[in-house]
């Protein structure tokens, strides 16, 4: 009994010492954690979440000052600076990071890639190319190839884009567009015709090369061939027919084939109440001035605001109130007659194969916003 009490008394200071040691360890751990992610870092993240970029920047700079060994913080800061368009500071930050002796090979490659991207977004394409080139024999090869491809597209170096696209493993190919762009560069020479014909052979289900080839024939006053080439789209790629219905009618007028085109457009319009078909039929129809009948058919089917606007277009509004209503209608529905990129949402009056906003290919449907 006495021995038990002695043991018990001895255990009390032992437990006290262990408790003290544990609390010391906690403090040390907290200090290490705090050094790894200083309070300024959390503040910066908080500002970032609230879109207060300037405050986030100041706190990140402070976090880097407290913890200069951290290799991730400069990347976050550089990303923020890049977002603000401060290219000089971003690049200088990456340069400092690149010359640090404690970077391993992989970390160094990451910095080089970030610099290539930064130069690209700053529009400094030759510097960007150089940095991407430095990554071609590394684990960043595929990313570097994609970067170089973007640079080639921006600088309209289509032959280089073609060569790069063949080296990319998982790239959704836009080769036919590169060929077409290359063909357009050689303009009316026979070389352009051969390029377009080759693209048609390679990608017979894409309409672009047919359209380019038809224009080539038209530029060379061969309207029969221009007509026949576009006719393939009318027969086999009707989704894209709205893009060419007006153009093919122009070629048809040269060779006396208008009625063939009218019949075809009329047939397509019955299947798809598309505004480009309606416009072609109204503007070039037999009744002058246009009766508005096709726009009316569109309205009956889908209450199309765009069709309504086109229907009232030829009216001669005399009273100020009428003019005001017309002006408001026009203003509110102006985008309906435009195209929209399905990737970035950019709205454009003109149709593009490559979106002028996000630079994606084939992301703009050939239909007006008012019809989608
Ligand atoms: Zn886009």
C-alpha cells in the first residue's frame, strides 16, 4: 500500500514534465507553421477572394519578405502581377526566382515555362518563343509545343503552325485552317488553288476549304467552278449553308442559275427558318420591294424578335413616336443579328473560323444569336 502511494507521488512530476514538453513541441510546431505560411499570406488570400488585388499584392510581398525561402509565394505573386498586366514586375520576379541557387531542375523548368507564358501574354512573341524552345527537350515538351503553336498563330506563321501541330500528341488539330490561311497568303496564284483542293481531299466534311476555293475561282472569274464548289456545301453541309447562301446566289447570277439557288434556299428555309435564308429570299426575290413574307413566317413559327425587326425595316416611320419605338427596338436587338463564340461568349458581327477573343477554332456557330 505504502509502495503504491510512493509510485503515485513519483508519477505526478513525471506527467507534469511530459505535459510541459508536449506544450513546447506545440509551440515549436506552431512557429514552424507560422513561418511557412505567415499571417500576411492568409491575409493576401482573403483579399484575393474578395477581389482586392492591390491589398493582396501588398500582403504577398510582406509574406515573401518574412519567408524568403518559400518557392511558391513568388509564383502566386507573379500570377497576380500578370493579372494586373504588370509585365515588367512579373518578369523581374521570375528572373530573381530563376537565379536562386536552391531551385531543383523541375522548379527551374516551371519558372522558365511561366516566363514563356508571361512573354506570350505580354505580346512579346520572339522572347516567348525562345523560352518555349528551351523547354522542348524537357518534361515540358508538350506544353512548350502548344505555346509555340499559339505564338505561330498569333504571328500568322502558318507553315510553322502546320509543322508544330504534327508534333503535338493530344492536340485537336486545326490543320485544315492552317492550310487555308497559308493558301490565302499566296492569294490568286495556282498554288493557293492546289492547297485548297488538298485540304478538301483531306477534310471533305469541313466547309472552309470549299469556301476559300470558291472565292479563288470567283477571283479568277471562273463562276461555274465557284458555283459548283459552293454547291457541295448546299448539298452535304447544310448546317453551314446560311454562311454561303448569299454568295452562291452571286455566282449563280453570272451563270444563269438563280432559280436553282432560290429553289434550294426555299427548301432549306422550310426545314430551318434561318434569318440568312429569309434575307436572301427577301432581298433577291421576285417581289420588289420585298414583301416581308419570309420574316413573317419566321415570326409565326418562333416569335423571332430579329425577324420582327427585319420585317419593319423597310417601313417609313413618319411620327417621332414611331421613330422612337423603332430606335429602341433596333438598340435592344442589335446583338441578335450577331454571332457568338460558344467558348468565350464573344459576340461579333462578322463570322470567324477562329474566335478573335479566345483564339479557338470552330467555336462560332454559323447561326445568328437571335436563332440560337
Ligand atoms: Zn471565343
